[in-house]
C-alpha cells in the first residue's frame, strides 16, 4: 500500500513519455555481409576473374550494389575481406528465398550459361578458398 503513490507516479511518467518515443521514425539502416577469405596458394588471379566476370555483374543485374574487395595487409589468417550490402537487411536471414538473392542467382545462372555451368563454377570456387568467415553488421544512424 505504501508504494501505491510511487507506482502511480512511475506509470504516469512512462505513459507521458511513450507517445514521444513512439512517434519518432527510425532511420533506415544498411546491412552488410563482411566475409574474410583465405585463398588457396595461387588462386588469387582466378578468384578475382570470377568476381570480375560473374559475381559483380550478377549483383548489378540483380539491382544490388557491387561488393567491395579489400586486401588484408597485416594478418596471416585471411587474404581478402569482401564487404557486400544486403538488400532487405537482416530479414534476409529469416527467409529461405529473399527476393534479392533469387534475382542474383537468376542473373548469375544466365551469365555463366546455365545450371550445369553454375554448379561447375561453384565447385571451382570452392577449390580456390581455403577458409572463410562471414559476419553481419549494419549501420546505426
């Protein structure tokens, strides 16, 4: 009983503050997949050729931005870091077929010349990468 006035005051303050918070619009965030890649010995040229000839053009054809590629200078674990914007944000991780990924895969399949060529390219790409690690992040406006 002795806490009733305190509870009433706390409730009044929180209710008064709620509309101001609820009315603020959240600024859009940009989500990125950041992938660190350790290339197999001698794989640099072919990996970049695949990126240049197929991956980047497929991203553009799907309406996505090109990924940026950064050489890692002072680390023994990884050679390259690829930063790629994820249209649709983190919601893509909850979907089995995000629209942007479907469009990208359709464009990539067309660029390489069909499903069989896509599978062969994927198998080749797997031989070029020793290990990789992907982190997801987004901007905070």
